[in-house]
C-alpha cells in the first residue's frame, strides 16, 4: 500500500482554505475515489509526491510537458529570463520571437495574440468571430471542452436543433441561447443547426481531436466537411488546439488532417509548462483585434517574459528536431499494442483510441466516436483500475474522460513497466 499520510494531511488542510481543497476540480479524485496526491517534484518521466512515492506518469501536466519534466534547456531558458525580472507589462523581444515561430509552424496562423490560458484564448476567439461576422450564435460539440467560459458550459437540449441550457449555475439563459449543440462526428447534426439558424452563426468551435471526453478521433473526413460547410456559410471555423497544438505534429491536428481553420486556439505546450494561451489565424480576422480593430481584448500579464522563455525553448526544440514526433508516435504505438495484448489475457476487448502521442483506454467494448458512446464506459471499473495502477507506480489522469499523453522521456523500460502494471491491474479488477 502506498504511504499517503502527508498528502492526506495536506488535503485536509487545503479544504479549509480552498474550495474542495483543489484549484481545478478533476484534481480532487472524486471520479476515482480517495484523496488526491500532493506532488512535490518531477523529473523526466517521473512524479514524486510529498510522501516520497515515485510514479511513471502519463498526464504530463495535462499535455504541456512533451519534452518531459524539468527539461534542461527549458529550465535553463527560464533561469536566464529570471535574471531580468518576472514581468514588465510591456513588449519584449521574446514575444516577437515566439509569435514568429508559431506562424512558421502553423501555416493557418498569420497573426497571433498571446494570452494567459486556454480558456482565455477560446473566449477571445469567440468574441473575435462574433465581431468579425456581426453574428451572435456559436456551434460547439457535445463532449468538447473549451475552458470554463460561460458560452462553453452548455449541455445538450432535447434535440440537435434545440437551444442549449446552462450546465453550471452562474451561466445565464441569455448566454445559453446563443450556443448551439452538435454531435461530434455527426455532420447532419451540424447541417441541421446551420439551416435552422441560417445567417446567424458566427463560429463553429471544435477540438479537432477531442481530448476531454477521452481521446476521440474525427472520422470520415469530418473536419474537411466542416471546413467546406463553414466556407460556404461564412462561418468562422475555430480549431481548439490547446491540447493537440504541437502535440500531434509541429502544425498540430491541422497538419495531420490537412485542413486549415480560420482561427486556432493554443495553450499547454506553447508555455512549456507555464500558464500561457494564444489565439491566431487569418490576417483579415486578426486585424479586428484591438488596437488594430474594434474587438477589445487585453491582459496585463499576457506575453509574460518567463512564460515566453519556456514556451519558445520548447517550441524551438520541436521545430528543430522533427524526429521527436516519430519517436513519440513509435513509443505510444508500442505502449498501446502492449495494453491491447493484455486485453486478450483477461478475455476483454476494451476500446483504445490512439493518435500520435495521445491515447485513452475506455472501459467499454464498443467503439467510441462521440460523447454518447464515451459515456457507455464503466466509470466504476475505471476507478478501480486507476487505483490499482497507482499502487503499481503508474500515475494516470483521475478520470475516464481524459486523454493520456506520452513525453520524450518515456523509453522502452518505462513502456515495459507500464504494460506490466496494466496487466496486473486488469487481472486484479476482473
């Protein structure tokens, strides 16, 4: 059994001062049972908690640590930037450098604005799309998460063409009525919304590869068909690549699927682990952002020099060495193959969705292609599996509906340990 005494004590104390004891809900372990572990440090592929437990981890700070924890060059860049102070609230050269690099790596991005989080990026992109088109309504997809902005916390109504209803207290019905819900991988659901709201839709926002209902891939040229529909209807197509940007390829999902968005939101990897977001896209749309245009968006700490240093060094390594993605994909494929092999040993055919260095194991034997099919997973069984893996030294995302990520620090030795822990854990819960 793991020693969790320090984490337990810290969690009890945290609940006195922090709502739920955590600063982001999924960290509370409510979906898997038990109390969260408090992390003290990380290096390469490993996390170390306050009780001295060591884990091979497959979260990587929910995606950003693609180069592994405490990458020497990234830490060096941050240490060098620290010598010049923490923040200026004024333009810096590094902001220009990283903006230029982003536009080089993402062909669809001609101009980019730095912000402080992925949520801020998506909120800003929606406002910009509305300002650019003069329209109010937005299409989003069930199961796609775009941060906690009011426009995105909307649940499905009674049908594909029904207005959404608020999914969280504090979200007004007025906000909800402008958000329309479509089904992921279901083009007809989108077409019905477009026809019912002809000329009123400013933007369609989508995770090109969903990561917040677990890893779910687009099927049957779904993204290309959305691109054609949006072009035809004058709708701004927004790809939320906060998760997939620089994760699947240097040019994100847009490079992998050969389709370009009008606007793209970014985060996670562009900060190298620091809190950063960005949105960018076609020049004619981005020129609507203040001070070039009338759409106001600002941020006192946007383009923070420490975050820019970490992000630039991370992106520069990815840009300079394209073999990184080949190795990441190879390692992830080996890991997924090992897990699939373990399924046969317990007589199950659970679903694994996998692309590049992202994957999810769903405790359902049916294909997972949208939110409804993802919800068929046995979440109770996942909770048991999660805790067994933790006992065996593997730290997973504490939710069935989150993607897992591989970093360059994962080698064959780590893969063998993860596959063996998976085998032991699967056998223990069946």
